[in-house]
C-alpha cells in the first residue's frame, strides 16, 4: 500500500504550503462563530452538571469528562489555548480515581468552570496576556506544565 | 519541478520551524510540501463540529475526496464502500472505540487493505494512550487540538511511512522497532526512485 500511496503525491512549490495554510486559516475563521456557540452550549451543560456535583456517579463523571474533552480538543484550534489548558486540567481531575474523596481535586474542578466562562466572556485567546497568567495562577496551573503535547510517537518514544 | 525542491524548505517565513518537544529536545519540523490532492481520506469522529473543521482543513490542502462519518459503528460499512487511502479516526466515541476500528482494519474486517494508512487524532494523547495506539497498529497519532500544520504533518508522515508492515501473532501494523524515518529523508530517497 505504501508505495501506492507515495505514488499518489507529488511535490509542490514550497510557497504552496503558505497559500494552503492561509486558506485553512480563512476557512477555520469562518467557523469561529459556530465554535463560540458550541463552546457556550458545552459550558452551559458543564455549569448545570457542576451545580449539583455527583462525584460518586460514574455517568455524571463521564458526561462532564466528555464535555471538557470536547473543549480541550477544539479550543486551541480557534486560538483559545487557555481553554485547552483549563479543560485538560478538568479532564485529568474528573478522571482521577480519587476525585470522589479528594477535596482539592473537587475544588480544582469547581474553579475551572468560572475560568472557562471568563475565557469565553473576555475572549482570552493565545496565552491571554496578564489576565491569562492571573487565571492560570489562580487555578495553580502553569502553561509549561500543561502545554498540550506537540505530537507523535517520535516525540514521545525517541529518547 | 524538481523533486529536490521538496527538500528545500528552509524554515523561513512559511517554512517549518523547529519546535521543542514534550521533553525539550528540538526536532526538525521541516517537512516537504506535497500535493495531497489525489488522496482519498475517510474521517471518523463523533463530534459533528470536529468533522466540519477537519473537512475544511483537508479542503485547504486541496484534497477533495473526503468522506466523513460521525457513527463509528457505521464507519466500518462506509470504509468498505469508499475504500479510502487514509483513515483518520478519533479514539473516544460512543458505540465503538477508535482502537477497535484500527483493529478491524488491521485484521481485514473493514473491506480494505490491512496495511491501509491509519492516522489517529485524540485529545487524550498522553504517553500511555500513544503506546496503546501504536500497539493497535496505527501509523501515527495526532494530539488535538488540530491545526492545519499538525494535520498536514500527520498526513505527510503516514503517506511517506516506509516502515515494514508486520503480520505477527498479536500485532498487525507498521514495524514498531523501526522509528519512522523523518519525512525530509524519505523525500531524499524518493528523488532517485520516484521523481527522475
């Protein structure tokens, strides 16, 4: 298969990547409004779930985890890197086996909700500047520790 | 255009910059610029919004033969019908896990070649998950959030993946003992065989 696959690709002028990326940025930017609506809906449901926390309830945890997972997976694509960092922290907290008995984890989860709302409300993109740093400090998260991995088997298994 | 031009990405404006990896080591991101328009891609993700996003990113890469599916159970039937060159799948999905889909493709249950290129994309991309994905026989894994460059890199890597394909008890997939050759080196090999 691989040779067959290789035969299907051809070299392009090197500036083509810039053109394609520019086009991609335009196409993704068009989805910005839809993303904000999607994230708003997810946040509303997270808010509803966190209003009556049931840390012992597996279904409740899975639903919360799924919502945070979606925000983590999409936030960075639309420039909301902080959303990805905070949602990643939420995912790890809710999926921690000890969350039902760990007050610190529960407090972390509770604090994440207003943080996510603030990111949307104040449109904190990228690192969010001083507001972003303040927000991460409040949550006791640091960007370097929580940076989404760059990728791939190579990066993580090469050493 | 000469094939050696593919190697001339200089990392300048619009080029691929070196970025620190998760362990702080610097890996080259200088990838060849390839025309991927002849590829047929099948995307499986339970999130419709993600499907829309990925379709747009692929369209920007000039790929027009794109099939999407939000139901991982139905995906198997659709893959058999579409016969894609590359399958891009999410992991955590209701009804079927992405790794089960990888396993079905590798064991010939998907109606396409067992050695079809498989790219996995997930927001759950910790070390353990990466190893599980590798052991399931996928060619490559992408950490969400997806971007144009991240997806493009993944597609180039699986397209140029030159690792031997292994069929052994308990494992079917690209050889895990061999690290994938960096794409820029693969392009140098191709200069002799494919583009002269």
